[in-house]
């Protein structure tokens, strides 16, 4: 048995939170094939495992958009959400804050109310079965531009006021998709609407952009959490601000290697330097099914790559809880579960 195996098993069981996970990116390859068949969506290959191949963020996004296109009715969203949480719970995830990115579906005529109601139905069933909790973050898709983003947020806020089913589960807004040729600060009007409605604010930045662009986003959009943030350490001023304000970064180490190709190997990732600098840098999956990953394996891979032991990984798990948008009593409950967790047998 390899020496990592005991630690990997304990990390699988360690209660963990995932704060950077796209619900569409959890779609099992078999579900993609079944939904595509059901909804008459042509796939480039009938072999599920061959679907998920790409060599840059934008190539990945083409696959992501294909996966999204298989989601057509409310039942599809419910199935996706149910499978997302039952799959993550099997690997020790006890709480997740999941993105959904509906721009493509709304442009195609789907209703936001039906998407959210479907997601909520699947999540409620999975929560009841597993005990894992899941909240939603509505992400704006930068491929559709800032005006579509603002309209999405306006509609969401309206549905929440009308108590449309499931909308109380949507606790925040974010943005994702391509960074190339995009000035993310143009999303400020959308974030202003979200902030005024009491929604939490996050955003993807820093897979394909500089520390200056990340800093401009924090400034212009008032992000209270940052998704990816790979180049943050390149700016001492930005690093100091994020350390002082304890602005969390939802880092996705394996994704940064296999999706955005920011590093050749996990061992080259800046995560250890981020944490050593005092940044609240957490560990998350991004698109687990599309990168053949789960959070238990991600914790084990991070531990192995950086030579971190049980105590360091417990710190990572606790930082995830701090970075979450749970309330203080929920955080205290989860912290208690983490510190009670059994470490590897020696
Ligand atoms: N980056 C940008 N957009 C995305 C990602 C990502 O990692 N995953 C799904 N959409
Ligand atoms: Zn992401």
C-alpha cells in the first residue's frame, strides 16, 4: 500500500465544503449521453469518456456549453442537481455553494423560474438523502455580455421578491466563462443590483488575466469572494488588501492545471505560497465530472503535491468553512465536525 493511502482515505471522510463547483460541470458523462438522446441534442461522440477532452479554457468552455445544451426542461435540472449532491456527498462534501450559469438557456427560451425550481427540487431531494446542504450562486456568462448579466440579476431579484419556488436557495451572484477580450468591470451595474438586493457577490477572475485585472474587479464590483485568483501574488498591494480584508479565494488547483493550463503540474501551483502569505485560499473542484475529480481526491492530490499532512489539510477544511456564506451557527456546527474527524491511522 502506498504511504498516501491512509491519508487519502481520511481526507475522503473529512467533512469538507466546496465553494467553487459548477453544477453543469458535475454532469456524469452517462447523464450527458442520456439527456442528449432524450432531448435530441447531437453529440460529437457517443463515447461518454471521450466527450471531456480540451486543451485550453476556451476549448473547455466549448465542452461545457455542449453539456449545458443537454439541459432542456425542469426535470433535467432537477436530475442534474440531485446527482451533483449525491455524488459529492459520497466524497465527504457536507456543504456546497454551487454555480449555475443560465444565460444560454434563457437566450434559448427557458424560464429562470423553471430552472431554479428544478434545481431546488433536485437539491432538496439530495439534501434529505445525504444531509449535505447546497446553496446556489447565479453566475453571469461573460460570453453574453454585461447587459444580459444585469437582466439576469434583475429577474432573479424579482423572482426572489415574489417568493418563486427555490429562489431563497440562490444566495449570491457571480460571473464565469471566458476572460479573453472581456473587461469584467463592465459588470458593475449587475453587481450593484445584486448588492442592493442583499445578495452575496463573487466572480471568476484570474485564469487568463493579470493581478491588475483582478484588483480592478475587486474595486469596481465590490466582490466579497474571488473565484480562481491565480495571479493575486503578482501584486503585493492586492495581496496585502486581500489578506487584511480576509477576502477568500476559491482556488481550484487541479482545474488550473487541466482546464486553464496555468501550471504544468499540481506541484507548480501557487496555492502553498498563497496560504503562506496569509491569503484565505481554499481548495475546491470547479467542474469535477468534466475533469474526472471529486473533492476527496482533490484534497489528497493537494496533500501529496505539497507534502501537507493531516493537520494542514484540516486547516484547509476549516478555511473553507470560514470562506463559506453560511451563518455563524452553521459554521460553528461544521467546524465541530471537522475537528472531531478521525485522522489517518498510524
Ligand atoms: N472558468 C470559467 N468559466 C467556467 C469555468 C471556469 O473554470 N467552469 C465553468 N465555467
Ligand atoms: Zn469555475
